[in-house]
C-alpha cells in the first residue's frame, strides 16, 4: 500500500519526466564537488526534484530507476535512495545521495 507521501513523489516524478526529456548522453561529466542551488530543499518534493536533476545529469543516467526513488528525512538532510538497473540481483542494488535542507547541496553517500 502506498502512502500519500509516496504517491505525491510519484506524481511529481511523473510530471517531471513528462515535461523534461531524459538524455542518456552528456557532453561533459558533472562537477566532482557537490551540486549547490540557491534555494534549499525544505520539503521531500523539492528534494526529489533536485535528486532527479542530479541523477539525470550523470553520464550513466540511464541506469537509475527514478520511479523507485525514496526520500527519507535524515535530520538536517534528505536522504534519497534509488535503484539501479545494472545492480539487479546484487546487493546493494541502489544508490544514495543526500540533499541538504538549507542549501540544497547534493553529496553522495556510500551504500552498504
């Protein structure tokens, strides 16, 4: 059973996916430092939008299953989990990032 929170994130991702074409090729790799925005991510929906933009900007963006995205409250940050197609049947089978609630900066998190 999906909660209203999961349905809201699903609807947000669906609307983002329909309005923004996903490119599987990029001309340059994203910066090695965490991405920062001028606005923080005070809601899970804002964190999901920032995470979606981040995962789509990666050179291997096609391996991330964005509809499986989960946003978890981790104190001063949002932790965003997403499954990967290249890890099916293996553990861990996903990737994680953290989105700072105040600055919106994104940092990678090791998955165990």
